[in-house]
């Protein structure tokens, strides 16, 4: 059963990361993003922050 939990986590995390990479690639922001992943008793919380940074001088 533990192996099944691990496989489901791997699948869900990989799917999320792939979606985020496609999103930031389409926006041209591959250099400025953060992904945060938390798991608590089977509740997977995944967040992505995309930054827009520019040099001013």
C-alpha cells in the first residue's frame, strides 16, 4: 500500500510540474518562478509563483 501512495504522489507531482513548466514557458518566464509542494495526510498542496523581474539600470 505504501508503494501505491508513493506512485500516486510521483504521478501527481510530475503532472503538476509539467503543467507549470508549460505555463511559464508560454509566458517566457522560465527564469523566474517558484514551485512549492506540501503533502499532509494525502492532501497535496501545490503552488506556483511567477515573478516578473526587470533590470532598471
